[in-house]
C-alpha cells in the first residue's frame, strides 16, 4: 500500500505555513484530530471520574477506550499494561523508583553510553542505594550495538538492562528482540527507550518480548504526554507510587500517581485513528502495520536523497549508517562538518525556512564518547513521513550555500 502523501499532509494543519520541518526528533507536528479530541474532551467530559452521574461515567469510558487504543498501537496483551505519564523522562524516573523494593545492594544494572540521558540517569541514581552500574558501549568501528560485549557485561546479579531502540542521533535501529532474548537468558529484565523509534515503525511489544517500553507522544504526532508499556507480571512486582490504599495488584493505577492527564490521553488515542486510516481503516493491528510499512518506504526515499548529497561531500562526516535502508535506520541523520561550527550551519539553514538543529540532544555521553562535542556538537536533520523530497531538495540547496 503506497503512502497517500496528500492525505498525510492534510492531517497536519501546521504544515500549511510552508516551513520545512526537519526537527521531528525534537518534536513532531500534531495531528489535527488529536487537537480536536483534546478540545472536545475538555469541553464535554472534563469532570472527575468515578462518580455515578452520566458525564463522569462517560469520562471513565473514554479513558478506558483511549487506553485500549494505545494498547493496540503497541500490541500490548491488555490495556492494564499501559501506564500513562507526563514524559518519558518522568516515566523512567517512576520506573526506577518503583523497582527499588526488588533490588538489593550488589545487584547490577546495565546502562549504555549511547542512550538519551532519560534512560541512563534514573538508573545511575540507584548507585547511591548500592546498586552496581555497568556501562555498555557501541562497537567503535561500526557504531552499532556489540551483543557479545553485552553478554560479557551481564552476570548472575544483573537485574535490568536499559537500552534504546533507536538512538536520537545515529538513527540506527537496534535489534531489540535479540537483546531481550539475551537479557532474559540471564534472568534479567529489559527497559527500552523507544522515543526515537515509535514515530517511524510499528511497535510490537509482544513480538519483541520486552519488559518495559517507553515513548513520548509529542514526537509521535500527538501531545506532550507519554506511555510506558510494562508486562503485566512485571507491573505487579513493582512498588506502588500512589497512596497506600492502592494495592500491589492495582495496575496501572498504582503507577500513575495523581490523576493522569485525561484530555491528553483521549487526544493521544487519535494517533491510532490516524494510523488506522493510513493503513486502510480496518481497525486492527494489520492496519497499523500496513501504515508503518508505507511510512518506512517514504522515509527511506527521504534518507536516500539527503544521504546521497552528504555522502558526495568529502568534508562531511555522517554519524551513523551512510545508507538510507529502512531496515537499518530511521531518517534521523546527524553529521559533522570539518572545522565548522554546527551552530553557524544551522542558522544559515534557518534563513531558508527549513528547521534543523545542532547539539547533543541530551545524548551527551554518546556525543562526548564519539569525540563530537566540540564546535556545537552535531547537526541533526530528523525527518518523518510527512516530509517530502521537495523539502529535502530545499534543505540540500540551503546546506550547499551554508557549507561553501
Ligand atoms: C531518545 C529520547 N529519549 C527520551 C527523550 C525524553 O523524552 P521526554 O521529553 O518525553 O522526557 C527524548 C527527547 O528528546 C529522546 O529523544
């Protein structure tokens, strides 16, 4: 099924301003239907849940419908496995906190030095409770994950491996199912940051057999809100974060302290309606898979076009895969220019009504480890399926002027 780009672009009202948005890994544009749903929720069902009057009952129905829709998007086995929260960073902090009761001094957690800090810092903070932190690095030659190195890092006391599905700088898709298999073989759990993956490919937490899987809706065409999938048995084991009378079996409520943001939950479910429409409107997982298959084709052509230009220059260092292959990467492309400050390049491109960005994108350990922190870090062009080849050509023309 080919992507209907005219339909796609019509769903994002902000595109009407003619700007080329290539900062999507920072935050994507929002679907019109998501905004409509937030407004509708606020104006019709913004009452407290749990009462017997009809509007309150309607609010409860909407929230459970939203949770079920989001469960479908992730292919969770049941809606109770969907934990909603304000951001990925906060969800990882909550998760680390909720695991404290099951960790003993001397237990080990493996973190990477190639994740966004959201999935490193909360685990490293457990060091003060006697947890031993081990660091998994990339293969320095290929900049891909070294599975044997992971095997060597894990031992009998390893309790958790925290890893990204896709780096927000390299754009490389990590073999999350294979990593989960190796982690489980050691009796440990896996916590995955999928923020840079979920806007690009279908998520299937059951197929990959991950334990915790977290991403933010504001990079996935929705509002500033986030989701953590947790395998039901794992959620039951976690400490509660809410009041004492929310018992251990109260999932996900015990992990959502305070009231979840109802209007954003209802709004975020609109992302699933959009994916369903893109995939033929059959209302099932197959539609979501078809939608992302079409998205991957569009994304690969965007990557190929930009990488074709960047590969042709001998003063550009691409940080990550040099080919656009959708099986290997998403269209988040970072590069560095010999002897040039990344800031200056980005500002020149701004002037052409093309939005890109420079820095370390809170993946500071990765940028420092690769020796890329000087001169403003890397330039990052992060595309999604609503971008067009014409926009890439505009970017290339602007880069060409800036790079002279
Ligand atoms: C890969 C990755 N992980 C985590 C985050 C943090 O997400 P949030 O802002 O929802 O905490 C980001 C945000 O840039 C990200 O790119």
